[in-house]
C-alpha cells in the first residue's frame, strides 16, 4: 500500500496562506486610521496573520518535497530505502499527550497519531532521525493527519501486514502467564493471535461470567433527594398560605432553596437509579455501564490488553480496570494516554461490590490478553 501526503499538505498550505493574507490585509486597513491601543491591536493581529502565512508556505514547500511511504508484506519503505519485517521490532501509532479533560472527566479525542517504527539493533530507515524512548530506538515515520489516505487506511494496512508487531499497548507491559495453547506473538505487544483460533476465555461455558454492581445504593439517594424536594416544596407553599404546619416558621425561608436543590438532585439520582454503575466480565468480553450512561460492550477481539492498576497520571493509588483497544477501535468511555497509546479507564474498583474478585475474573476471561503492570 502506497501512502502520499501531497494533497493534504497543499490544501493545508493554501488554506493557511489564503486566510493569513486576508487577515493581514484587514489588519493593515484597521491600523492605518487607528491610533493608540487600536493600532497596537492591529499590529498584533498582523503579526499573527504573518505567522499563519509562514505556516502555509512551510506546508506548501513540504508538499513539493518527494515523499513515498510503502507498507506491504515485505516491510516498511520510504523513498530513500526501507526495512524488512525481520529488521523491525515493532510499529506503533503514537498519540501525543495533548488531550484536554472536560467536565465529565473524559479525555477529548487526541490529535491523529504519528507512525513510529522501532528498528532492530543495527538497522534504521534512511533519512530519518533516530531517537530513544523508554530505552528503545524509534523513528518517527509520518504524521497520519498529513497522509492523503487517512488514519483508518493506515491502521488497516498495518493490521494486515505488521500483525503482532503492531503495538496497541505500552511495550513495558508483560503478558500474564496462563495455561493453555501457546500464544503466537511478536516481540511487541500487538493484537493477539491465538494458536487455537479462539480466545482462552472461550473455554468457559457460553454466557458464563460475573456482574459487579455499585457499592453505593443509588435508590437510597433518590429517596433522600425526593424527601428534600417535597419538604422544600411544602415550605415554599407555606410562604403563600400562612406558615408551616410543623417546625419554626423561619424555616420556610429556606423552602425555595431546598425545593430547587431537592428536585435537581432527584433528577440526577433518578437517572443514576435507572442506569447504575455496573461491570460485567464474561466469555464474550467486558460490558461497562457508568452512572446515567448507556452500557458499552467491548468484545475480546477488540482488546489488546487488560490490566488492573493505577490510573495513568493519577496521584492516588486506588486500582482501576484498564483496557488497551485494538488500533482502529474506539468506545464512548473515559480514556487516557500511556506511552502514546490510548487506554480506557473502565472503572475504579473501590466503587464496586466484591471488588477483590474483579482482578481474578478479568484474568481468567481475558486469558493471554491480561497484562501484568510494572
């Protein structure tokens, strides 16, 4: 499969250059009659527009440079030369840690990944700088956002030709030692290929599994919220009917506040009661339902690795159930980045009943997909 970048780079360069020149002209027109602070603002806008023009010119110049990336059954090749798969320890899609966290504690979709190649000792792709990350030699081959064929086509091609060398989880993870057929895998930590053709978890009876529910009683919170709402509403009505039938009369002044707070909490508690926190682990995969959110099902063939460990970047040491997806798969669940790989933080174990049984259950059903964290 051949990958090019001329089309996207030229489109990006023309866009940046065109808008930059337009804004530059507007800033000049604004600066001529203005004075004082207005002229300073116009000069700042003109400087920013000049930077946009320079970025556009840079993209146009890069589009004119020869570039060719080929990935096939022989290996990875550039215009200057290539490496066979025997000379490559692994390939990975590296996501830069530039995501932001919103109010729901979800990391926004990261920028498109870069294709990284980890050459074997003594080998390297010509024309590219070699750097070291976590003790491994790595070369940044291409930004998938610049490829005319897109990120999805890059993932499909790598899945087809790189096989287990396509790393979907950090290299430092170790596969759990589990009895059963020997797992066919490369030196990396790529998508799992089972010797028997089916995951080890398929040995369990169909439909077998275990469901873990929330430790806190969401129904009880709904009752308390409704009680507060009813009491606040009654106190509010008493302001217009001549005083409370019970308790000190000054309490009626807090009626509107209690009513608003109570009914707001009741709506949230009702949604939580209808859709409580639930985790199901079985032979078909992992199903997660966060509070007030639809259930999300992750099949085992969509997972590279599963582990119980600390949440990436978190200070607290409470364990979470973590899952690294097969490249190309995404789910509507909170996620973070570890060593450039996307990891889904499924649930914090202390929020579940019988949380001590989550790790052995996940270890059994995940089979060779279960990973030992460092």
